[in-house]
C-alpha cells in the first residue's frame, strides 16, 4: 500500500496541485458500514448481482490515515439512511466524526419523513458543508413534497448535495433523470452533484448539467475497467464532459471500491482530456466549491 500511496501523490505532484479533493468517500458508524460491506459481500439486489470485493476493508483510523497518505486534502463522510428515523442519528455521528477529523468535510444526509426540514436546518446551522442523498438505497422520490422545503433551504444556503440518482448498478423505482429534473425545475439553484456521472444515464445527466449552472457531476467509479465493462461511458459524449470541466469533481467511493484507489485516477488520465481538465477535476473544482483556499 505504501507504493500505491506514493503513486497517488506523484499523480498530484505531476499536475502541480497540493493534493486531491475527493467528494465521494464513505465514513459512517461502524455498525452501519459493516452492514454495507455485508450487503456487497452477499451480492444484494442493489449491486446488480455483481461481485464487488471491498479493497480497503480496514478499521476507521486506518482508512483515514490511508487517505492522508494518498495526499487527499479534503474528503467526505457519505452516509445515508435506508428507512425513516435514521437520518438525524447519522447526522449526529457525522458531526462528531468531522469534529475529530478536520480534513473531512462535515457531511449530513436526509430522508423524506416528518421532521426532515428541522434536522436539515440544524445540520446547516451546525456547519454541514455537504449532504448525501441516495435515491436508489432509500427507494424514495427526490421530488417528494416532504423534501421540498429542505431542498429550498440547501439551495439558499449553497450547500452541495451529492446524490446517487442514476440507475446503476441496478435501477430503482425513482432512479433516472426524470425525478431529478422535477427537483431542479422547482429549485434551479440547488447545487446537486450527480454521483457516478449519473451512470448509466450519462448523457441525460450531462444535459441537466448543461441546463442548470449549479449542477455538477462526480467521477465515482466512472471510466474504470470495472464500470466500463458494465456501463461504458459513450465516447461521443466526451466533448460535452470536457466542456463541463469546471463542474466535474473527483469522487472515488473509497473504501468500497473493487480496485485500487490509484486506478480511478489513471482512468481519468487515460481520457486524454488534458492536464488543465484533470487539475480542475481532481483539485481546483473542489477547492472552489467548498472554499478550501
């Protein structure tokens, strides 16, 4: 692992940036994370039945230390409820984790349920810098009216929301671009970060990003050998991705990835969209979005 860390740092050094900003890393209560890993191990239906080994199955402090050895200067604690009554508890854990992990951007989450507006307000007032929403796992419509005041509040506050809303690796009742289009029609200034580039509906989500200036996309799992076998990115859309270079952000899915962290970076590099694009994606765009200085 030491060799990989050195290679990741060399990648950043070659681009001339002081490190990486990764908007899609997972930290959550250990009991929840173990269940997530167990779900992957059991090839649960939301994995699409795909064998998905967890490369970085380590204790929490080891995972934090490894990201630091990689030179990741800011990362997130992407956590999410799968049922009502979980989000406020998860937000409390994430606030404590951010307090003891200063390079982790304070992350919160939400679910369409009574009280969602109140606990989203609390999280924002307590300094949450990014939210996570998982339409596939939560099995909810992001345009649910119960979420409307929360989306409006987050749009007003300028707090980004990383949202898994594409239909990969397995479709859900409310995945795909149409529900997100309804949310954005109501809240055009909402800073949605479309996880996984909206895989596999890449071009539909590129269109939403082209239509709404505050919409961004993260690279999580996209372009890797793993995803290209399952849901290849259409090469005809690469010029559009290049044109959105100021609104694409590095995401990795660490630690829940079936390949080394370095491979995500190499997959982006082999797109041959140029070093300025890579610098923006892997560092500058995240710095700007989160005001990292």
